[in-house]
């Protein structure tokens, strides 16, 4: 356990010192300024526009964190030959968990900063208090830590950084498209292909379903989120991440790195 905490702490310190961290903070600030400027041109919907733009900003920044801090740091460490030194001192599974935990901390920092920023902007420019926006922070943390775990699995399989990044993006897109695809085939009824529907459902069971964490419309429209949905989504995240970490540990322990 000490190894995991130590590696996660090192990951956080490296990320905070990285120039990319400052760049992402500036990107988020610029997105906030843009949302405020455009919201002043709208007719009585400033708060809602800021909420929508802000939640888009959370997703964009967390996606970049997943790739730049979650994946790029792994490959950079390997290129510097630092990975071999670490793996001689700690078990490989502990190394993966530490890296995953450290990157998750960075996602928490960015998503909370973004959520708090949206909260303040809606108060000062929309003249309303919207504490429900912090639900968006919770869902972003679950969604993108799961995405990082997918990227770590591809890393242990020996896939290069560029291809890994593209696969992670593809997984993210597919994970947000399965529900729509299934509903489209169901709506076709007897005119639809049952074989294609079965194939889409099979893919939806294998790939992570990120729509499980998509409650953005409910947050923007001030709709209540059933506690049962919160519990089920959290359990889905926990078991899926646990399975990916276990599989990644199994693979990396049997590879010659």
C-alpha cells in the first residue's frame, strides 16, 4: 500500500510541475471567459449557457488530462528509462495502481476547479445559486478515471502512445454512442436487422458505457437524479475499473518490459 501511495504522490508532483498543467488551467480560464462573453449576448439565458459551456469544459479538460497526464507520462517515463528503475523496486501492479490513483487526483483537481468556477460564474452573471453543478464534478471523475483505466490496459498490451490515444478517443466516442445506436435499431422494429442489433448490444456490453455517467441534461434542467441511478452508476464504475486494473496487472506481469 505504501508503494501505491508513494507512486501516486510522485505522479501528482510531476503533474503540478509540468508546463502542461499550467496550459490546461489557462485553457479552462479562457473557456470560462468565452462562456461569460457569449452569455451576455443571449436573451435571459446567461446562467444556462454558462452551465452548458462549463460542463463541456470539464469534459474537454478531463479528456486532455487523461491523455496527457494519464498516458503520456507513462510513455515518457519509459523513454527516460525511469520505469525500469521503479519496477525493480515495486511490484508492477502497485506501479499501475499508483499511476492510476495519481492521475485520478489530477482529474479531481481539474474537475473541481472547473465545477467551482461554473458555480461562481452562474452566481455573479446568472444571479442564481446552482449547487447541483458539483454533481457534474462527481460524474466527470468517474467517467474519466474509467477512461484512464482503459488506456492503461492498452499500454500494458504494448501499444504505442499515438495509437493508444486514438483508441482511447475511439472508446470514449463509442461509449457515448451505444444507447443511441440500440434505440435506433429498436425504433426500426421489424425493419431493423436483429443481427446488427445483437452485434451492437454485444459491443455495448464489452465497451464501457459512458452514458451511464451522463446526467448533464438533468443537471442543467434542475431535474432530480434518482439515488438508485447514482448507486448503480457508481457500482458499475467500481467493478469495471477493478476488472480493467486486474486485467492490466495480469498482462504487465507476464510481459517482458
